[in-house]
């Protein structure tokens, strides 16, 4: 990739074009152009976007785009063939998880309740039920005194 960058840089300098002019004409930031010329492509996230920038830059300078693209493809093949399969599989799984989360379709009337958040509600409901049962037992004990029911009639008879 360094060779390709040097070719682009030397051609640009020979033609007397500045990086600012190239940036303005192609709409590629100067920083990206500098990185391409230096051969440091590790900071680019999207390989296809990088390839398009290199292709556009080569066309702009009048270079043989087929040769530049072939060099880029060979470099990327060598670079990616050294990545262990475990890392590639992990990256694919991570990407699929992101994709699944983005593509989830839900009706605005349907709620998905996460399992881990239902436990506090269940515990609260059980606590309320226990309190209600205790309140009922307490009130029944208050009404019954020594196993005799107190009601209005028995209270009036005692007078």
C-alpha cells in the first residue's frame, strides 16, 4: 500500500497539484488524502469507501486505475488472509447481533418485557399480598375477642 501511496503522491507533486486542490475537487478530506499517500490505511473503517477514494484519486491524477485497484486488492488479500478465523467469526457474530437489534420490528402497541426486570414487580406483588393477608388476620383478631364475636346486637344486649 505504501507503493501505491508513493505513486499517487509523486504523480500529484509532478503535476503541481496541492492536497487542498485535490480535496476540494474530489470532496475527500485532506487528512484522508495524506493517509492514503502515506500508505497508512488502518484508520479507515470502510474498505470499500477507501477503495473508491483511491480509485477516484487515481482517475483524477490520470493514472492507470486498473493497476492501482489490482495493487490495492492484492494488499487487502494479503492483509486479510493473516487475520485468524476466530477473529473473523467473532466479528461476523457481533455484526449479526447489531443487525438483529436494528431489524427488530415491533408494534407500538406491543411491549417486550425483559426477563430481568420482571423480578422486582413479582417481589412487590408478593409483598403486597402478604401485607393484605396480615391485615385481614389482624382485623379478624380485633373483631373476635376471646373467641366471641362482637357485633352490634351483642354489644346492645350487654347494656
